[in-house]
C-alpha cells in the first residue's frame, strides 16, 4: 500500500491473489527466492497521456488516456480498453493484474495489459466518438502492434469504437495488421467474439455443475448488467435450458418471473446494442416488474451471474443469495464480488467462479482472432464455439487440479495458483 497509495481496487485484486498464492509459494520456495509474486504485482510500464479532441459545438475537450502493460512473459501484452468516467490508474492496474492470471489460464500465449480513458462515450455523437478515438489512437499507436501489445474492447468500447481506432491505426502505421481485436468481420474480426465472454461464463457454470452431476437445465438464474457480457450469457443459459429472470443496467433491474425467452432476448439485444435504450423499456413492453436503482441479488434463484461491474455483490447481497437458496455464482464481470462477499459464499459452500476463470472466454476468443489474423483465415462459428467450449472446460480442469480445499472445489485458489504457475515458470526461465 505504501508503494501504491490510494489504489484501492488494485490492492483488492492483489490481496485476493496473494491469499491463495502465498501458501503455495511457501511450499515452493523457488518462487519466493526469485521474488516472483512481488515482480508480478509491478506493471512493466504504465503509459499515461493527454487526449485532446473537439466536440460538435467546437469546444476543445481534454481527457486522459492510459495503457498499463503488465506482463509479457508468456506472450505479447493483451487486454481491453475501457472508456468510462470512473477510469483511473488503480482500476486499470487491477484489471491488468487480473488479466495476467486470466490470460495464463486460457492456455493461449498471451501476456497482460489494460488501458482506456476517463472519456464517456454515452450521449456523444458518432462524430465526437470518432474524433476522440482518432486522437486517443494517435498516441496509443506508438506503444502497440501485433507482436507487442494487442488491445481489445471493454466497458464503453464496442465494435464501433474498435473500428474507429483500427482505421486510425492503419492510417498512421501504413500497414494492415491485427493490432486490435474485436474488429468487424469485414476487416479481420472473428465470429463469436461478441458472444464469447457471456457464452464462456455459461459454459464455466455448466462445467462446475457437471462436476457435481448437475446442470443448468431447469435452473432459475439471476443476471446483472445488460451489456455485451450479460446479454450473451443469458443467450447461452437459455440455450442450455436455464430460466433467466433478471437483467439490469445502471438505472435498475427487471424481474420477469415468466423467464426471458429467446424472442424477448432478441428484443433486448436490439434495444441495448443498436438503439442504446434503457432496460426499463423492457418492463414496459412485457409488463414485468422493474426496480429502479436496485440490484437483483434479493431475488430467489439457483444460480447468479454478476455481469455488470466491479464490487456489485457486497457482503449483504452475498447473505441474501445464500439465504435465498442460490447454489452457485459465476462472475461474468471483473471483480464484481467483494472479498468479504466471496468469504460469505464460500463459507456457505456455494460454488464460486472468479472472473479470471469464468469470463476468460472473451480474451480466449481474442487470442483466436489473433491466430486467424496471422494465418489470414476465418474459422466458422461452429469451430470457434467448439474451441471456446474446450478452453472453458480446460480452465475448469486447471482450477479443480489446483484447488486445495478437500471435496469443496475452491475455484479462487485453483484459478490463482494455476494462472500463477505458468507465468512464474516463464519468469524463472528468463533468469532475472
Ligand atoms: P458493457 O459496457 O457492454 O455493459 C456493462 C453493463 O453493466 C451495462 O448494462 C451497464 O449499464 C452496466 N453497468 C455499468 N456500470 C454499472 C454500475 N456502476 N452499476 C450498475 N450497472 C452498471 O460492458 P461489458 O458487458 O463488456 O462488460 C461488463 C463487465 O465484464 C466489466 O466488468 C468488464 O470488464 C467485464 N468483461 C468484459 C469482457 C468483454 O469481452 N466485453 C471480457 C471480460 C470481462 P448502463 O448501460 O446503464 O451503463
């Protein structure tokens, strides 16, 4: 904390990993001797830059841009860009640190980074978003490249923003290379990338339940968020026979007791991704309950999927989930559960999948987009979904292997230790 004052989110992420990894390091002193964990908590570099752009009214606007290149021991830096007013160095360091373990778990050769800006794309015109993205990329282009650092999307950065940035990168560098993932299909994007994080979280939940001879079929599921992750997690749950009853946005949540079926979800995908509408419009159309300013964790359920943002399940919400009969939680978002809340869930023996395992499907598919770009081929949706399902099963297998809690699978320990070993061994191999 002395080294990184005030970086609360970063401290939280490191604390969670250290709790799992330190006992493992004490049993394996080779890692301690080389100070591997300390070295993993320090980014290779944090780049902070000025982004100046002009709004539609002709005003000059100023934002701050970031790229935190965390660790490239097992592959080029890889991780998303987030555009949201809350973005600061602490949040990007927490995300970059988590990315190190997540990318390691995917089995693909990817290092870790995260970046973004405190720019808020909400309420901006397309012209304004173009001008911001071009200015942002003008500086970022110095630090990225297909063998150096390959950014992707995250909150506030979807296909539209990636396209604007890729266009500018191509123009500046005078080359066409896969320096960003999440691109549109016409210029090197991959099928299934949009769906991958959400599908992956559902696959991971299915793997946890199958490990106990159970499945998603027939289960009542509560989800938060209605962005990229939540919508496609809902789609896969429905396909696997589960019943999705809630979704949310930053204004509140909807509770559809009948279940959100494929047709209703198609309406929601159109509403949220193309019309940029609010979730409350669903409640008006389908006459279901809408709870402004609340989260869905008090609703009785079997399975919970937090898919919106960090720290959305606190201790109180965790107690509510336990007393309402929930049996498993899979984090679609990054760090949506506080450390105290994780303890409550684990104490009650709920299955708990941390984001670095459960939401790794997105970056895994980005890795597959990089491969397709390198060989200049496009794989079919079926082939990619099969690969994604295999990767999620493999991540589950690694978590079970390194969990150390007897019959109860502690997925937090399993994911942290499995993710750590691969990166740590690479760092050892390089010497100092
Ligand atoms: P989106 O921007 O597409 O959607 C985010 C959703 O969460 C929106 O519904 C948003 O509501 C809601 N939300 C955001 N902030 C809050 C808040 N403070 N309180 C309540 N609701 C909120 O993002 P993604 O779906 O892409 O990402 C969601 C999470 O998943 C993030 O933690 C991200 O880091 C993580 N993630 C995403 C990956 C991806 O591939 N996209 C990969 C791995 C992790 P509103 O519309 O009102 O803003």
